[in-house]
């Protein structure tokens, strides 16, 4: 490994979204990142001066291992969940490549809702009452829905890009969600469903670095999952986020941290070597924080508001997590200023969208103080004269994050910057972070 003793690392980041752009930019702040590769990256990572986008089939583990060996990669950071569930981290570790991200055994916490809920039940981690059903158990699923009064949450068991969850208002909607899942709405991921009681309360995300028994909590954040203002419309991958979360009382935060510590200890108890981010999605109920889900990677767009607040050297943190030395790291240095991130999406999202729309104003947004613009679904086209044009390639196009002294200022600055970025059909929610303002209550 190049410069291993001095911690000068060639780093490969796997992924193509806003989360990966935020990771790349945060790593690039530190000299320990000798060279940064992203597979496949996006238009934003392509424009980063010290970053190289590379074409790699991440499902071809041998090809990824070969790339790491040929380019003297000292750390691989796996951004999305699918390669983790597929066991990419296991293949890399077998080749002695340090990886930030759990192996397939740990990735089941996100790859299978049924596995995650059973894990919570085995270790008495607070979560909603639930049952699981397969396509041959439709009648039993319907009966459970009726027993719960119809207002339940129906989750496709496997990965569904954040869209396999239906919060049903009544039995008819819940049964329709079950039928859709079993009919193939989410492919093989929907062949099994988890149906659970519908908890009430605000949601909050706690991301933590875990390298076994050591668990280091990161700043709290809150996502906005629904497409439209007022938390209405269909679920999305996330329309914005903010950090910290003022509504969380100190005792609630301590309870969440204690639950995550127990989860990390439970992984060790089950013989699962977990090295990466463990993401606890919580609902703050009257009974205390309850786990909604685990994710096994950085959230998106939570990453875009959490990482800008971490002043500690991210290269050292990730390498320590990957090598099981997290306990030797100093306490995190967290920027006290709040962060608000606003996602700009294409027309039609979260449904079908048209790509190839030219984007204007990226530079005008980025020059504003305290602003980071993280690309997600973008690419860079070059015409015959060599002129570069950034264009859209999907639904969530970019996330504009602002750090400021107050939430009011952070919201104002984020929306001012987002307003400078334009493309045909581009839109955002207008209420990201409003619930963090004292006069707005929840």
C-alpha cells in the first residue's frame, strides 16, 4: 500500500450519487487522500480537481480487486447498499484491501427487512410489533392487517431503492400494498413482506461508525422522505435533510446512542464482523425512541448535511473503521453550526423523468459563503469545440447544503443557492428544515 505507515492513501469510492460526491469532497480536504478514484462517479466528481471517475463493473468483484491491486488502493469506501449486500466488501477483504463497509452478513440488516426485524427481536431492541409473510400467505397477511386496525406499514423485504415502504391509512390501502408487492412491483425484493404496527412521532436518523465493539455516533439528522411540502405525496429517496435535530431532547439522544451501542454489541455476539456505517432510523414515540430500520451505509441526503459538520480527518476515521482501530481515534470535532440540505429534482420524480437537461448556475451557487453543491444525477457533456455542459441524468439531480450560525440563516442560504441552479422542470420542496425552527414547532 502506498505510504501506509504515513497514511497517504489512494482511495476508491464506489457509487454515483450525491452521497458519494459528499464523501469524495470531504476526503479531498485532507492530505492523507493521495489520489481519489470514483466508480462510476457523476458530473460533480468528474469536476473535482483531484478525483478521477473510472468505469468499473462493481458486480464483477474480481475486476474491482484487480483495479485496487493495479492502482495501489489503500482504502475502498462503498457508498450504496447493493454492492454491500452482494458481498463486495468480503471479496476485497479476502484480497487484503481495507474496506469501509460491512460484509454480506452485516449488510443483511438492510438487505432483508425480515432479517433486521428478527435481529431487533432477538436482542430486545425497541421496534414496532410485526409479522412477515410470503406470497403463499396472502390470507394470513390480510388477517394480520385487520387485527392491527388497518393502519400498518407494509415493507418489501429486499432492497427497493428506498421506495418499497407503504404507510397505509386503512386496511384497503395495506392490502393493495401487499398485492402490489407480491405481484412484482419490487421484483424479487417484494416476494416477502414485513407488516408492522404504525408508530407515531417524528423521525430521526443516527448514523454511527462501527468497527466491531467500538461505536462512534455522528451528528443527528432528519430526512424529508415525502415528495411534496407538508410531508405529502409519495415516498422518495429523500428531498432534503438537516442537522442537528433540535426537537430531540438530550435524554432521547442518549437513548438512541445506547440502542446503537447494543446493536453493535449484538453484531459481535452473533459473530458478524461489521466495519462501516450503521444507520439507525428512529421514530420518537411516547414510549421512547423506536427503531424503524437499519441501513448499512451513509444515508442520502443525510450524508450531505452530516459530513460538512465533521471537522475530524475523515480519511483517518474511515481507515480506522476499516482496520478495526476506531477506538484509538480522538473524539470527534463537530462544527456547532447547523446544516440544511435542499434536493433539486427533475420533473416527474419520483416517477419517470427525462434526462439530458442542461444545468445552469452551478458556479453561481457554489461561490456563496457556507454553500456546498453536491451532484447526484449529473454528467458532463463536451461538444465539438471542447465546451463542457453539465446535464441531468436522473431524478434527484443535486443537493445544495448550507452551513450557517442559525437554522434560519442556513435555510435562507440553501434556498438562495438552490434558486441559482436551473434546468428545465427542476423543482424542490419549499419546506426543508422548517420543523427545526422554534416558531414552527414540529
